[in-house]
C-alpha cells in the first residue's frame, strides 16, 4: 500500500433523507456510486445518522458484517431476530455481529438521536451465530485527549478521545487509520488545514501523527491491521 494521507471533508459526504431522518454517507451508497469510495480496508460503510424521536430503520437484514454504532446524543432502540432488545444511550457503543444472517431494527428514543455507524466486513473466523453487545462508557472516563478503547475486533480497534481546546491527540500507527471528528474542530497541522465536525483523515501506512483540538471536540479513531 502506498503511504498516503487523505482528507475527506464532511461537506463532500452523500446526504440521504427519509421520513424523520437524515444520513451522511462517506462511502458509495444507493444511487451514489464512486469507485474510489467503496471501502477503506474492512470498512465499507461509515454513516452519520440523525433521527427524529420514533423514526429510524425498520427491520432489515445483514450478513457477514460487524456493525458498530456510537451514540453521540439521544438514545437508539435496537431489536433483532435473536430476541435481543437494547436501549443504547449517548456515550455508549453497540456491536452487532451479523454472522450468517440477522434482521434488526433501529429507531430513536424519546429525543432526537445522532449516532455514527460503521460496517466492517467480517473475517473468515467470524461466528455464524449473530450477537449484539452494548458498552456504556462513564463520562469521566471519556474526558481528556487520551484515547479510550471502545471495541476490539480481529484486525480492527475503535477508540474515542474528547480533547479540550489546546489538547493534543495522538493518532496511532497502523496499516490503515480512519479518524472522524464527530464534533468540535482541529487546528491547522502538518496533515491538513483546520478540520471541522464531519471531516475525516484516512491514513495509509503513515507514522504516528498528533492533532490539536481548537475547541472541545470528539474524535472516533479506527485502526486496521490491513
């Protein structure tokens, strides 16, 4: 893989609107096809969803994917054909392993809800049986620039950092790193002009990099082994 730093601006994401919802897609989806936006390592979908209370996605099927959702605000109500029912609050991460196939539904709770969802192609060792797990992270644990690990999968790790203005976040070294700014802003650095909420770094075979928050911010960082 060639060494590279790509800056993907939030303003370039494909916006899809439905009844009571709006989604910003980073990758090709539905009527929007771009051969350069099919995947980044195992990541094949990176969506930023906003749902009105009670709105969302009715039952639909997934196969062979790991689906990770980070709730930024509000609460996400999840049900699936395994019989699982979960309420995923803000500051919580949910992991759905679709296995050989599962149907699930996701709708917002009593308030407007925003969540970032990523689809990863599951590896060859992925279990056939679907599963769903939720982890709530205490707010005190999230405070500060030090990354907190949310999910660890074979060859993929998700961390979150919430730096204050002037704090420095260290982006890890890995074959591929995807860093998404859910809120706030980063100051100009050797990597890019100032970054705003919705912008992302796609790093391939890069060394360790540091970024600095311009204001209180939240950064979701995926590290991929290949």
